[in-house]
């Protein structure tokens, strides 16, 4: 799993929004952190949205669930 922590965490309520981005079949040919491993346009778009909309985001892998 990969995580990205943004600065939007609500300290007044202690609530954190979590984004889950589904993995993709298009991957790098070398080991890399999950947020860098998947290279499809769909995951790039979904993770860019998660960065903007969520406090933290993770890559969700069906293979490693």
C-alpha cells in the first residue's frame, strides 16, 4: 500500500478522509512504491483527484487484498 498525506486533515474534528485508488495492469518493469508503480492514465487521474480531495490515499490491489 502507498500513502500520501495532504495538509487538509481536520484537526478540529479529528476526521480524516481516505481515498482508495484501484490498481491497474500497466506497471513499471522494476520494483517501486505502489503510488509510482502503476503508470496507466486512469490511475494517474484518480490519484491526482485523491491528492486534492482526500487527506490520505492508498492504492488498493486486488492481488494483495
